[in-house]
C-alpha cells in the first residue's frame, strides 16, 4: 500500500486528574521527534505572552524539543515594518529566551503579518540564528530517531482567503492556485511515513460560527481540504482562532494552537472535539508508528491529548 494512501486512527481525550491517557512525556523521549508549536503570539509580552513563553521553554526542555513551529500572526496588529523593527526584540528575542527555545523556529505567515512588511519576515531569516522562513510556503523533511521520515508542509493560507482581497491584509499578487498545485504534487511525491500540514487558518474547528467569530474557513474547506483528503493527511495544525482546539473529522485531525497571547472563552465544542480559551501551546511527539500531541496551558497542564496511529 502506498504511504500516501495510508489510513490513520485518531484517539483523543480531555485530561483530568488520574487520567492514564498520554499527557506528553515528563522527560525527553529519545525515540521520538519532539517539538513545540505556538501561534498568534507577538504582543510585546502582553496578554500573557511572556507567561506562555516561560512555560513553553520549560516544556520544551522537558521533552527535548528539537525545534519550534510558529503557525503565524507573529506580530500584532500590523506585522513588522523592517528587519530593524523594535518588535523583533520586544515580541520575539526578549520573550522566548529559554535555552530550549534557541533551536530553529519554523515560521509561517498569518493575516496580521500580511498587514505589514512580509519581505522583512523572510529577510530576518538571514539575520537570526533561529528564525527560519525560507519562503512563503515550503516543505521540510525530518528524520525520526528510528530512521523513518516526517515531511512538514508549511503553508501560506492568507492568499487563499478571498475576503482579504482589497483589505488591509495585502495578499494581492499571490498565486494561491500555484501554491495548492505545489502542495498536491508534493504530497503525491512524498514517501514519508508522516505527512504533517501546517497553515495559519483553520479549515474545520470544534466550534460553529453562530457566535460571530472566525472559525471554519469556507475557502479552505473548498480548496485545501480536498487535497488533504486525497493524500490521506492525518493531521492539519493551525492558529488564527485564539484558542486551543482539536477535532477529528473524516479521517483528519484538525488542531488549533492559536493561544500564544490574547485568547477568548469559546462556546462549547459542537463536533465532539475540544476547545479552551486557556493561554498555551502544543507539543508534538512522532515515531514511525505513532503521533502524539498535547495542548498545554501556561501552567504546564496538558488539557487535551491525542494519539494518531496507522490503521
């Protein structure tokens, strides 16, 4: 059976006292690829950004995190102006100071980043020892300790969202279809054990849109999700919604880690998933035969964990 057509089983649970379900390793797991993921964070240390950063550093050290993923909206409200913008120090360099967070940051762009100078965020990669944004979208292969491979596909979802055209989110000139064609072909060509797709905007969430918030993205449901289904992608990770969320639909687990600073209290989840307005981040642990993840709050408590295994 082709790896690109593999089926996966997702099991997840909201954690409580005494739960025996996977809650993230207390110490580094040398048999797994471990990393931390955070989104929607850059607020000059405000809105609990600094507290989240401190705990993320502790958790990254505990699990032996090899890199950090930023799922976009790196600087509020309007991105950065240049590679010399003071926000590089006040929202990034002086906030994520833990030694465990000095490893590479794999970065993507969010809609608030598109309100500023996107090229400056690309160019900062040459100035920083850890900021890695080589292109607006890209793929990186990671070799797991047991010799298997995980391909991480980092997307630029803002240009796919039609409502941004003509707005302060300056997506004009981006060829969204070229990006989607690239993803389709790259997923088809990948022989990795795990194909992990990361974007800024949710496709599906655990919530509905009756509260007036921006949850499901119809443009991504129509144009991106069919590609993930076609290639049996097991997990899609994003931010944008200022929450910690997880829901499994049609064989794909959709996780939101958009709680790096400002959050809000959501309505109850309606799709059998999990949603919390707690400030926090995500941990990810991958071996050849399982993918574990946890949504962790700024006190270090794993609020929700999931396990994905090949069928």
